[in-house]
C-alpha cells in the first residue's frame, strides 16, 4: 500500500483510462452511434489487431519512423550547430538571426507542397519538411542556453586565465545543455507532426498515407488505430529524449528530494 | 622594505551605469602589500572592496592610476593568483575533485601531477571523502571550502579572497580562519582578504585596510601587532579588543557602522 501511495498518479491514471474507455464503449452502444462517425473502442482494438497481424501497420510504421528520425537528426543537428556558432560570434547573431526568425514565421505546413514538388513523393521530401520544423526549437534554446552562464562563473574562469574557447567548452556549453534538451524534446514531438504533414501532402507510404487511405474508405476504426500508434511513437520518442537527458544532464535536480509543500 | 608584491598608486575606478551616470567606486587608492603579508580589507557595503579585488585579479580594468603585481603592471589575470569569491561558484557538472582541479585544466597542466596536492588540500579543509560528490550534494559551507581549495591548488603566490567566509556559520568560520592562517604560515603566500567582520579582519591580518564609502577610498591602514601563531583565545585579549574598538570608532565617526 505504501508503494502505491508514494506514486498516487499511477493508479489514478489507470482508473481514469478505464473509466474513459468504458464510458466511450458504453456511449457508442447506448446511443447506437454509427461506426463511420465514432468507432467503439472494441472496433478500434479489432482494427489494430488486423493491421498489426497483416504486417501492414509495421511496414508503414518504419517508413514514418525513419522520416521522423532522419528529419529530427538533420533539423535538430543543424539547429544546435548554428546555435553554437551564433552563440560564439555575436556578429553572426545580428546578421543571420533576423533571417532565421523570418523563416520561422513561415508556416511549414504552407511550404510543404512546394517541398514535395521539389523533392518528390518519396522519403526525402518528408525528411526535409520534418527537419525545417525540428530546426528552430533547438536553435532558439541553444542560443538562450549559451547565454545562461552566470556572470560570476565567467569572471572566475577569466581570473584563472581561461581563454574564450575554454570558457565556452568548460562553462557555457555544459550550462546550455539543459536548455538544448528542452529544445530537443519539443523538436522530437514536432518531428512526428512534420512527417505526417509531409505524407498528407503527397506520399506512397507511411502512417500518414495509411490514414488518408482509411479515411477515404470510411474506415474510422482503422484511422483511430493508426492514431494510437502515432501517439505511442510520439510518447516513446519523448521518453527516449528524457532518458538521454537524465544521463547527459545528470547534475540537474531530478526532483526526488522534494521540498515539503512544493 | 623589499619590493612590494602588490602596489597601487592613485588608483581610480569609475563605473558608467546603464542610465549614463558615473559611479566613483574607488578614488585615489594607494596601497603597498609586501610579499608574504596577510592584509584584510574592511569597509561598509558598496565602498568598493570587491572592485579593488577584481582590479588586482586582473578581471576589471582600472579607470586611471597604476597597479602592479611583482613590479609589473596588471593588464590581465595572472596564473600566479588564486581567487575566491563570496559565492562558491562551482561547476555543477564537475565533482569536488574536478572542481578543485579547474585551474590545472585551464593552465593545461597534467591532472595526475596535481591530484595528490588537491586531495591533501581537501583533507586540510575537512573534505576528505567528498572528492567524488557533486556540488548539489554539499552544504553551502562545504561548497565554499571547495572554492578555497580550488584557489590554492596551483600553489599561487597571491591569494585574493572576497568575503570567503560570509556564508559560513560562526563556528565553521572560526575553524576556517584558523585553517587559513595555518596554510598561510606554512606556505608564506601573500593574502588579501575582504571581510565584513571587524573581529575577523583583526584576527587574521598583519594590516587592516579600512575603507570609507562613496567614493571608496582608504581612510586608514592599521598594523596589527598581535603575536603569531594566533589562536582563538586571543580574541578576548585587551589588545585585540583595542584594535576592534578603534576600527569601530572609526566607522562610527564616518556615520557608517557596519559590524
Ligand atoms: N558593474 C557595475 N556597474 C556600475 N556600478 C557598479 C558595478 N559594480 C559595482 N558598482 C558600484 O560600485 C560601488 C562599489 O561596489 P563594490 O561591489 O566594489 O562594493 P563592495 O565594497 O564590494 O560592497 P559589498 O560589501 O556589499 O560587497 C557600489 O556603489 C556599486 O553600486
Ligand atoms: Mg563586495
């Protein structure tokens, strides 16, 4: 019992889930809601099983997953590198940053069709759309993080004769990491959205492509099953980023010694 | 008198604030510190103590006047100086030993050659066994002791300390005072220490530099003729009391009672 009360959110969340699914199933049956409007959870489970057993979901899952990962790596990677360059050379920030912000204000969904025309219906256009979306959160957070180093710390390093590069490597970069991870976490979730948007605009494979197909066939239960897979992918990737963060930014308070009343 | 290790002549520092006003932080400061001396600086808050220390550490530019270290003008930080700020300023991703070895890393020396000394110093300040702990696992006083060890690890000739014991409780503070005196007596370093506490200033020093506020200037330099080595018992002697009373009276006459 003690263990249970230490983490009351776990049983509560499970109860909430059961109540929600049960209520949903009951409502669909009670009001005889047609399956093409809202499918019952049992129908969604059935569609999930068929999709998985036939291997169709699995194949398309890997296509979307690869697009997400590649787009994330390129987008987040270039966001970090440019963020570091901007953080190192203030002149660069003043000359380049306005253009980056201008680019960011462009809705990526709006340029997705152009990218599909330029790069085709295959994976590369999805990777590029995903990368443009994953880029900015990592860039912005890297820049903020590199500025977050306390003045005291810099003065102390200077007093011990540190060079600019040493201050960057030994103080500013590690100080920026928690911020970079905030950016990475936002970027990974946006990357899933980016890949799906790309697939909606034009594609021959992937979970987004499957959703369109099922939608066209009025297979609502199938669409819901794919949505569940997508959100599981998003949750899994988010948890992976969190796990890496805990290892890399190990010195940050993980909150297990809670302040009483906090 | 031998050549002073630190010498300032007609030193002035004027800060330009964001509103465009000028704040005179130091005015006409002339001071000589002999090699091996223990000098403390007392003065009310805002009188320019930290400013003076930062100029001597080579991390803040003076506005006019001359400052020299071992006969050479100070135009930047020196490897031969160890600094301690009021806050410990440890790097949270380095453990205690790695934090202490920071000056070694910065000077691109071999860690292995200095690890023994770092461990010995940590033992001296009562932190043996904490080498692998991270700053977040230490109390404020322990963190400050790590900061002091870091300032000593590269064996500098000059130690500049800005209220290093301000965050410590009275008991730890007294034992740190004794520890610092022992390190100083063994190594014959030159120490300049800023403090808010008049008794602490008298207890530690050969010379107490008394500063007056706005604009910060040296109003008096008091020679402390208490015998060495010193022990806490001296703090109740009449001679000690007389020095403390003289400095207090001095501040009172300035209308700035501080401690
Ligand atoms: N960066 C700065 N810009 C403008 N004014 C400053 C700056 N730093 C310090 N000052 C001003 O210079 C004066 C001296 O500051 P300093 O920090 O040297 O005082 P202090 O004697 O160390 O005070 P305390 O005992 O409170 O630490 C103060 O009036 C302060 O407001
Ligand atoms: Mg100060």
